[in-house]
C-alpha cells in the first residue's frame, strides 16, 4: 500500500492573510504597534514581487502586466527591495 500525501485544498489568499494577521496580533510584544498597514505591505510585497518575477522568468513587462503596475513602478519596487 503506497502512502502518498493527501493534497489539502489551497485556502483563498484573503483567508490565509486573516489567519496570519490573527496570529500576529495575538503576540504579546505588539501592544504599541502603530504601523500595521506599512508592516503588512512590506512583508507581503517583496515575496509577491519575487514570485511573479520567477513566474515570468524575470520578464519585467509581463510581471508588470500581471501585477497591474507600470513597468517603471515595478522597476522602482524591485530596486526598493533590492531585487534588481
């Protein structure tokens, strides 16, 4: 009998983010948090850019199209996160 792993359905992105945010906000050391939006965007944006660039084989024009950004804005963000 072979034991292959059972694939779990992928939860919608918004559900995954909600789970992560609940865990983040449950931490004891965030009582004085004042920039949750900026912190979240920083944590999400870099891996998003990395994944899309990998998916497009570093084709910036295609990546910008997928992300709904201009190519110039994409380049600015890639530089900001030292991905260029």
